[in-house]
C-alpha cells in the first residue's frame, strides 16, 4: 500500500504543480448560496405525552426563575438567597435549552408559568420575613418533587429521543435542588 501511495504521489504531484504553475489567476470566488435551513419538525411527530412534558417543563422552569428573583428581593436569609441564586443560575440555561429543543421540534413552548404557579407567586408576594422564607422553600420542595416525577416519566417513557435525553440529563439537577430546598427549609425553621 505504501508503494501505491508513493507511486500515486509521484505521478499526481508533478501534474498538480504544472497545473498550478500554468494556471491563470482564478476569478474571485462567488460565495455559495446559503444552505437551506432544515424546516422545523412538525409537532404532530411528537406524542401527546412529549408535548405535555415540554409545556410543563417550560412552565416549571419559568416559575422557578421568577420565584427565585422574588426571593432574592424579599428574603433577608442568606441561605435562602443562595438557594434562590442557584435556581436562577441553573434554570436559566436549562430553560434556554428546552426552548431551543422545543423549537427544533416545531413547538412553541409557553412563556409564562401556569395558573397554579402564578397563584403561588401572588401568595408569596404578600408574605415577608420568615413566613416568606418558609412558604417559598415549602413551595420549592413541592415543585421540585412534581418536576422530578415529570422528568423521570419522560426519561423512562418519552418517545422523542432528544426530549428523553434532556429529561435524563436534568434529573440529577432537580434532585440536587430538591435536596437543597429540604435542607434549607429545615435550617430556616
């Protein structure tokens, strides 16, 4: 094989050099037309369970960030502030990843929390001090328990491989948040 390569190079290389030496200056290259972008997938290709997962995960992620921003403003407890910042830091890129994935699947995910999450925000808005901290952390425990169940369900039974992978990679983060909220709630009591 080495002999064939050496022979091929010995024959082709001089021909290439002759062609280069005797070639006329090349005309300016015309940029190639942009490649057509792939059309987003049809949401019809997703199961009802996958679509529901996208909706619930998007609403939950948005609620997490908005609640954490509220906690940053309202709490005086350093542990709660740290937890809330962690929610912002983790959920913001996760939300962006979900929106990108949903868009690629032809879905437009919600941009607002659901009605129950909005009621929770209204309730927390009226609280202050330790009452706020306790209610915020209790809500975080409940929300993360629900989301953990949803993400595990999608990871196990989802039909779209990308959504399953997203759910699977997010489960450890949700578990960590749940553990943090439970520990912070105990410390705040």
